[in-house]
C-alpha cells in the first residue's frame, strides 16, 4: 500500500479515531503560531483540515496542499464556499508547480516522516517563502521512531502501517540550513505534559535568511 493509498483509506475515520499524535501536534501548532498573523499561508499536509480552520484565524488566505484526494475531499466539504482557502492535490516530492507567489509561512504537520528526500522539500519550501518568512514543522519525534512508532490506523482487516522514514533532529537542522533556513524556535511536546517520558512531538520553527 502506497502512502497515498493509505491516507485515502484512513480519511473516513481520521477526524474521529483516537490519535494522540494528531491531537498533540494540533495543540503544538496553535501554541507555537498564536503570536503571529500572516497574509498568506502554504499549508503542506493539510489533510482533512484539522489545522486549516485555526490557521484561518491567523491568516488572510491559505493554500492547502495534500497528497490524498480522499483526505482533501473532506476538507473541501468543510470549507465549501470559503474563498480564503485554495486547495491543491499534489505530490510534494515533485516540483511545486502549485506555488505561484511568495508566502509568509509554510507549515508541515505530520508530513516529513513520509518523505525520503528532505533536501528537495526544504528547497521548494524555501523558494516559496518571502525573506524573513517562517517554516513550521510539527512531526512525530525521532525518539518515538527509534522505538518503532510511526503512522498507523485500524481497519476491519487489522492495523495498517504507513510507510515512514526516520529523520534525526540534526538532519532537519542541517538540511534546512543548506536552503537558508535557520532555527528560530524548537520545542518538544510530551503526553500529559510529562517531561519524564519520551517526547511525542518535535516542533521546529525556522526563519528564511
């Protein structure tokens, strides 16, 4: 099962199943970005729109991109008739032909664990940003991946695991730096705010030089 097929299968239950990673990343994004307002947001991995509605409170316009047409179909229904959101179904491992202007921020939510080549993705994101623009990434923490965790969901046929790649914190920072993106802030989020446990979510906020 490809990543796209997996998320197409997951779409119908994505908003309603128990998912600590989804929920904690949504909290992390809101906490990290609430001090900011934006004119234009490029939301990568928008999915069913779990973060889109909140981002609309902070921005004039959102370009919402996702690989899964089924996930995006749900988001399109949620925001039907809302001209402040433009949708694109696209593979971000290919050239970003959906980018026709510069953005104030690019967001990645639980996306990069599914990307083998970070260099291409960070390069395209950097080109999409204004100078001084921000890149937010909220990802399953690599420490969780080291223990075997990854994106998964239940079906009538049993558990389905989505293809993932482990990226180290140093890799995120170094690849971003090659494209003029420097760390502006870094945070780790824990289940029940228990810092004695392994963190669940890694957040990096990067700034374009």
